[in-house]
């Protein structure tokens, strides 16, 4: 199947996708954050021609967190589970997590560097989220240049590896201007169609229930998760996928099979120069 010609299982008809295009041609409506999820979910809620495949993606890493009982190595736990199960995923990295000035302890910094190395050596895709977790539509061209250059430089210095061409704006929000910038510079913005956190401040158990609810409805595709929560429920999610014969594939394989989902636009907040 070429591009994004998906078919909804419920009516067996190819629905017209939202008038959102990444090539800059034709009218492109402005979509609010609230309408964004609904519009993409309605268009991207396919099953029939896709098959039982999902892609696992993790945002905001590498990450560990102190609590009353000690420190939880969230990203390390995720990597251990994926290695045990022989599964590859995509990690969208925050540059400031690799900055010694922002990491609280030397031990934490060493852990982050170790986990980053494991992502590469264990066959995962390492992608850019942002340097400081700022949505792309709130940044100028110079801001994005600096953010991407810094993140790629830190990864190169630590691991001697190049990051992938995939990027994801925090929250998925992106403007027409910033998306055009990404395309011109060889980046591919990755949206999702299964949102692990449809509401903020959910517990890991509630997040898992939200994902499984979408999967039970027949949704397949790119699952967006966060290291800080996925470490708790990933084991159970993988058991569910295995029991339901849903195969995890890489983002690269997904793109080869089906192309990438369109990204809804949000109005640019600052001058893009």
C-alpha cells in the first residue's frame, strides 16, 4: 500500500483524510489542540489493510526519578524489558538530559549516557524530541537549529553515533512553518494515533487501560508513551500484544509499509526566521 491510503474497518471505505498536507500545497486549516486529536483519530483509526502491527515510541528520555523509596531507573527498566522480549522501539530524546549542568547528580548523568549507548547498541531508533521540551510552534527557525544541533552534538560526543531523521515536537504540536523547515532539512515529524495519555496526571494503570481500550477498538499504529510511566506498565502491555497476536515493528518498517501519518497544524506563536 502506498502512502497513507488507509481503510477503516468499520465501513470498508477509504475515508478522505483531513485536509492536512505536509507538502505545503493547497489550503491547510488551522486545528486547535482539542480538535487535533479527534481529527487524526477519526482518520487514522484504521485496521483492515494495516494488519496487526504497532510501533512503540517513548518520549522525554532518558529518565530516572527519585521517590520516597529510592531512585527509579525508568529508561533502564524499559530497555531491560525490550531486550528480554527482543523488541525494538523508538526513543525521542531530550537534549538537556545529556547536559551535566542540568542533571542533578554524576550518577544520573552516567546512567543517562549508559542508556543512550544501549539504545544504539541494542538496535533501537534514537530520535530528537527537543533540547528543552519546547513545542516547535513556539520556536523560531534559529531556535530549532540550535535545539537540534545541540541534541545531535551531545549524542555524537557521548556515543559517537548519529541520530535518526525522525523528530517529534513535544505534545505533537507543530506549525506549518516549522513542519516545512523540518522537510527542507531532511527531518520527518512523527505523530501518533494511539495516545497513551489522553488526559494529564493519569496513573500508569489508567494509561495502560487507555491504550488497551484503543487497541480493543481495533486501532493499530504508532503508540506514544513516556519513559516515566511506561516503565511501570510496559510488561503488561507486551503481554496483551502477544496474547492478541499484535506484532511490534520498528518505525522504519512502518514507514516502508504504510508511510507516515499526517501531522495536524497549530498556529505559529513566534516569528519564524
